[in-house]
C-alpha cells in the first residue's frame, strides 16, 4: 500500500493588482513624524519591491514562501508605525476571481496570509511521502497552513471576499487538517505501528473526511470549490473508514474476538468496494486541468483504492475460512459492533510559532523603517531603561558595600600592618627588613629631582646677588639726590638773591619717599632672608644625608641591635618547642595570605561580572519588542519582567561573590585571633615594638628635614620674586632720578649764566658825588655774614630805597639761625597761606630720614625759610644812593617752570611755593612686626612725579 500515494488537495492562490506604497508613506512621514520623506526614499522602494516579488513573482515553492514571509513581516512592522495608512489594495478572489478593493492594511495582511497558506499547502502536497523526510515536511506544512488560515478566521472579521469568509476558511482548515491526519496515518503504516493506534488514526481521518463531504455539499450550489474536491473527499471518507475497520479487525483477531473481526473485515471490504467504484468514476472523468490537484490524481487514487480492496478481500476470505473451520464464532450485526476510538493527531501550528523560528527571522531581515520610532514606543523604552538603571544601581551598591565591608574589617583587626611583623617572627631574625620605607624613598626622589633642577645653594647665591644689586642701586640713587641738592644750595649761596632756581626738596620729595619705602622693604626682606638662612642651616645636614648613601645606613641602624636576636622569645627553654611555635606562626601567616589573595580574586571577579552586566544592559534594546506589542494593552510590566530575567545569571554570580567573600573574611578573622593569641605576647613582641619605634623616629626626622627643605625653597622662591620686583622698581626710580638730576643740572647752568651777567651789572661804578658833599661815614666793621643774614639782606623793605650791597660770594655753609629783629608789620610781606606750609609732607608721614642731611625740605631749613626780618640797620643812616636799584632780571624759563609767581615780581627770597601733592600711600613703618620668612608687599610704583621727570616703564 505504501507504493500508492493518494493525491492531496492544495489551496488556490489569489492574484493582485499594482499598489502605490510610496505616496501614502511619504505623506505620513512628513505629517506624523515631522521628518523629511526624501530620507526614506530607498525604504519605500524596498517595500514596493518586496510586494512585487511576493505577489507577482513568488511561486508555490520555498523561494515563494520566503518572499511572502519577508513581505508579511515588513507589513506587520509597517502597520505598527503607520496604523492609519490608507492604500488601495485590489485582490482577485481565489475561487471566484472577483476583484475586491479595500484601503485597510489589514486586508493586505489577510490576503498575504492566505497566499502563505496556499503556498504551504502546495509545498505539502508536492512532497514525496514515500521518503521519511518528505512525510515530515508534508505533515509540517499542512499544519502551518492550517495555522495561517486559523489566524485569518480569528483576527480578520467581516471579510470582503469569498475566499476570506469564515465558512470557507473554516472548511479549508478542516480539509488541511484531514490531509495532515492522512499523512500521519501513512507514516504510522510505514513504521508498522500498533494496529490499535493505526485504527484510531484512520477512524479520525474517516470522520474528518465524512464531515467535509457533508459540508462541501453546501458550497456545491454556489460554485465555490472544484467538483473534483467533492469526489476526492467522498472517496477518501470511504477509504479511511475501510482502513479503520480493517486494522480494528486485526486487533480483534489478535484478541480472539473472531466473530467481530470477521464482521469488521466484511465492513472494510464493503467500504473499499465503494471507494474503488468512486475512484474508477473519478479516474475516468479526470481531465488534468485542476491546478489544486496533482496531474496523476485520478490514476493514483484508483490504484490506492484497488490495492486496498484486494487486501481487504483476501483477509476477509481468510477470516471467513478460519471461522468456519476452527472458531465457529457467532457473527454480530454491524450496528452492534463497538465504535472505533478516534485519535486527534494533527493540530494547527500558530503563526507566532512560524515567525519566531530563527530561520524565518533571518529571512525577514531587519526593519526597513527602523529609524522611525513612534513616541509611545520611546516612552515605554524610557521606562524600561529606568528599570535597567535601577537594577545596575542596586548591584553597584551591593558591590561597593562588599568592598567597604572587607576593607573596614581588615583595617579594624590590623591584618595588613601586622602580617609583616608576624612573618618576620616566623623567619626568626630582627634584621629581616632593612629597606628604606616607600614614603621616605618618594621624598628622596622628590628632593633629588628639585636639587638637580636648581639647588638651594644656587638659589641662595642668586638671592644674595639680587639683594646686593638692589642695595647698591638704592645707595647710588640716594647719593645722586644728595649731590643735586648740595649743588643747588651752593649756587644759591653763591649768587644770593640772583639765584631763582626752586629748592630741590619740594620737587624730589616723592622720589625720596619712594627711596625710603624701597630701603625699608629691603631691610624687612633682610630679616626674612635671615630666617630662611637659619632654617636652611638647621636642615642642611639631614638633606645631605637623604641624598647620600647614608640614608640606608640610618634605617639599617634603626632596625638592628647588638647582634642578631630571635624575635620569637616565648620564654620556652626547649629549642624544639621554639621551632614548633615558629612553624605554627608561619602556618597561620601563610593561611591568612592565601585568604587575602582569595578575597582579591573575588573582588576582581565581581568587578568583571559587574562590567559584563553593564555592557549587557547598555546594549539591550527592547524597542522592537515594544513596537511588536504596541497594540497590546498593559503588556509593559510583563514584558519588562521577562526581559529583565535575562540579567538574572549576572545577579546570581554577583551574590555568590559576596557570599564567598564573607566566608573568607570570617576565616581570616578567626586565624588572626589565634595568631595574636599565639605570638602577640612576650619579649619577642616587645622587641618588635622597640624596633618599630626606632624606625618611626627615623622617619619623623626625615619628615622634619623634608618639611624644612620645602619651607626653605618656598621662602627662597618668594624672596627671588620679591627682589626681582624690587629691582624693577629700583631701576624705574633710578631712571626717574637721573632724569630729574639732569634737568636740574641743565637748568642750573642756564641760571648761573644769567646770574653772572646780572652780578656784573649790579657792581658797576657809580658817578662821582658833588664837590661840596662830604663823604659818608663808613659803617662800623662787622663780622662775616651768616647765611641767614645773607638771606635777610636779599629782602627789600617796602617804601625804602636802600641800595643793594655789593655782591660778594659767600663761603659759609652754616645754616645756624641768627636772632631776627621784629620788623614792622607794614614792611612784612603777606604771609603765605597756611596750607602751603603744611603741604611739604604726606598726611601723617614718619619722620623724614633725610632731615639730618641739611637739605631743603628738612625741618631746619623749613624754619629758616620763613620770610625773615632784615638785618639791623647801621647806627648811621645810610646814604641815599644816586642810582636806583637795578631792575629785576627777567624771569628765566626755568624759573617759570619750577618757581612760583613770586619769583617773577620780586628780587626778595619769598617762601617756596607749595609742593605738588602726590597720590600714593606713605611707606609702612619700619617698626611694624613681620612674620617669619614673609616678605613685605612690594612698594607701589611712584604715581605723582611731574611729567617732565617721571619716565614710567
């Protein structure tokens, strides 16, 4: 029977007209997403090409199946993004060929699913079922075909065409499942399964075909299905009824129910004859024009029924003969026979199972509109991202807590610091560790680098050089101002009232104040320099030790004693017991080190797992799943919970690391307690503590030297900066002073020439007196005039025509004031304003350091510069001169520049004009306390010099 394969019915396919996808999609992209449709031109073309391939070019084979899979998958994703899209879809009915047009994308999807079901049925019908693989494929694709049709019936209501109507689809599902049951029956017969099972499956197939033969009569009048389908269904209903009775009869025969078996063989023969007669008619009328049946459907079904009829006849005759000769069993009536049980074997494979297969997903490929994500999907993805972030934060907090816990526990019991001590005890010698500590080695390297770059001695030499240069320049400035002032006053004494150059003191007051400020700052800096020098002298020896090889000797000496002594002195007289205790301590230290290494490995593994978890979460994207489940309500919590389960293995591994770490930590704590109880007492521990104390003392010594060294370098750096700034200011001051002296000197030379001319004119010989006039009585002799008297003789009394005394150069430099007689008020010149007398000094200045130099601007000269009374007149009235006094000399340009208007109108020596007011603060008092190694703030540059003297930088 296996050589004759019964024909299978395949579902006809629909046909479709052309569709324009591009225009509606472009409109929706611009309207709903606000993006440029031109950016998705290639995606629109791809979708159009997918439809063309699936509808127009796809055949009823595996290639056609893949093209349909691909197009339907893209339709699903497209509907999730453009659910409101409207396109004119025109499809021809698979049975009536009537055109139906709908604008809903659901109609397009239902039609494509119908095409997939038709393709699956054609693939199943075309399989060679004599081959086991062919049988499996036929059974699988009949079931997937039934699943596609079931999905259409359950999800697409109110079908607009006949082929998609619920009645037609339901009939097609029954037909496909009946054929799937038939295929499974053939498989059981080939594999010689139990007769009872075969009978049940055959009974199920007969029942399904009988039901279909009743249902198909309702569609006959409508002309929906092919008439060949009706005949073939009726033939198979009789054929599988006969097969059910035939295999059940064999079961009864084996059970010894020979009468029932003979009746069932008779029924099987009767049904086989009926199916054979129908097959003969079907074969005679077969026209080879049905696209849904194989070309040899008529002959193959005829051969199938004929062979089965022959088998049934032979077995019935054999059973009849045995019953007549041997069993003589009573034959029951056919209606009295028990019904044969049915076994439902074929069930539909859902569309979700089909599309979840990896090979199908590979065929579908990526979403062509993956860049277009609806806003609702973005919102759901954000919620899922927050769930992932919560998970990561929780695991990170747990990992950090575990790290803090183990670190705190180890620090609390002092394992890291004390383990080296006990290891040295186990080794038995006190000088086991004589290396320089890491901290001291780092200090040594830092100091060496700084000394190689620029040593402290070089900084000290540079500081001294700058200091001496500034001091020399300030002294030079002071000398120049002294010389200039002396020259001015000597000329004033020489030319008496003819000398009109303004005194130097009011003009160089600001320069002297700056000079004094710089000198005070220099003196204060010298104090700071001395403090830095003292500190350097203190730490110089230790710094040399740090940079030399003596540092190793220092620390080696700190850990050594006179002779090597055993650290393990537990007051045990027996050497054997001493060795045992030392081995015991060594065992503890080894075990503790092994546990510490295990904790490090656990921490490393935890960090790696945490890193993998972060990478996995970072790359996880559920936007595609959210898009697929967009139409399902309240699916996010369930979906998120299912997706977060992917990270459960990482969480379990992290929890395991914390557990193992706690176990290792507990073991360390227990062993450390035992180790301290064993070796933490006795002379050995005290010797170790003494050694550590000496070592710490050496470290403190080096630390103090290093701190002092850094303080010295810092002080020298600030000092160099201070002296560099002071050098700049001193240079500027020197430049201004030289300009001032040069201008004054050129002015003096010009005024000196003018004074010489006037002196010669004033000493010209007067005309001879009349004959009858007696010569005047000569005045009594007098002492050489003082400077004050000379100054007083320069004043002209108002209303008095006293001749000028002959000009005589004075050689006296004494500024001692003489007693001044009180002049009448009428002859006194108007006193200058009070403000002009007090404007020589800055507000609340310190005492002028230059007052003892005898220059203008000092308090002595200020007292003598007031308008003084003329010297006492001689006892004999002076004789009236026959010549009027010489006219006052024209005021030179320099006098107009430096003097006040009083110099231009009178030859008397009036009070000097009020000095210019300069806007700069007074220098700080030199007596103010200064902190150690702190340099004073730099004096501000001069701001109030006259423009002709100040040459700023």
